[in-house]
C-alpha cells in the first residue's frame, strides 16, 4: 500500500512553518505567533485615569465637590435600609432612636471636619466659633446645606427655658419617604439628624465638664449638649413631616455665654 506525502505547501496539513526559524523561536514570547497584548504596569494603571470612565471619589478635590448632589432616591433607599436593619436589632422605640443617634453622631464628626477644612482652605482669616448663636447659625445653614442640600427653615428659642434652642425643618429630606406605623407613632427617624447636630456641638466645644464626687481620685467627665428630635406637624397640615431638633444646653455653657457678652 502506498502512502501519499502531505503537501507542505497546503496549510491544512502543515504542522510547523516551512520557514527557517527554529522551534525555540516559534515558542518564544517575542514571536508574533504567540504575542500577547501589552498589559500596563501598576504605576501606569494607578497614575493615569482611564478615558470614558467616571473619576474615583477619592481622586476628587474636596473643595470642588461642595456643590455635588446625590440622587434623592438613592439616599432614601440607603437610609430606609439603615432603619430596617437597625429596627431588627432593637427592643423598643427608645433603643431605635438611640442607635440612629449614634449613627448620625459619626456622620456629624466627619461633616464638621470637612466644613472646617474647606473654610480654612478658602478663607484668608478662618476663625472658630466660640459663641453659641453663631455656631447654631452655622449648623442651620452650612451643616444643613452640606448634608441635605438646603438650609433649615427656622431657629427658635424656648420661651420657658433659656437653655433650650430649636432647629425647625418643615420638610426633612431624611424622612420624606418613610411611613411610620401607628403603633410606633412616637418614633422620630430624625434622631439621625439630632446625632449630627450633637456631634457638631461637641466638636465645637459646647460641652459640660464635671467631676464625680466622693471618689479617691477625681474623675472628669465630658457630657455634650443633649439633642433630641421630635415630630411637630403643623396645625394646618401644611407640613405633616415637620421636625424640631431640640438642643438643651448645660448650665455651664449658658454661664460662659453671659461672660463673653
């Protein structure tokens, strides 16, 4: 039986190229036959931004993003998930409000730090507010605008107690899409906002120092101003979600304000 030899010129039956290159050259990574796409180095990947991609949030300038907006639906969805997650791990309304206050306190510390940094970087003569009313106005405008995109609606002072101040928000964005069941009508999800205000006041120094008596060693505690949130819908039902942030100052803060006049 005779066997016919495969035609070397036929690419169907060719196993190796008929060129004079050696097998080692064919298997070399530099060969065009086995060439791979050039992968950028780590430094090139991290240093050069890729085209047609949104910049990383950590690469944005802090002063240029002060007017940046967040989707209201995304914010409402995220906060509703926070409330539901917290609600499953508490034993009552007071515990739920306390946990929301703690979460807001963590946000408030970062908001104060960011606002102070922006003020110092843009102002030629930055100053720190040591009087309560200017600090309260700063919370009413700058802090509210940084967190919610708009200032609060009003600042009020209690007629009966001189150590109580109130920040009023007629339509708080944080509770706009939250429906509270009837059996939890006393719940105010704006305790999250109260935590933000409490953290800002704490960072600005409106705290009360006291020493625990009858102890071998004097123990000094620092108690911030007490800040709570209350649902106060308007009588005409124009603002059913109206919320009042109640700030109750310590007596030492009031005495310091009298001395600074």
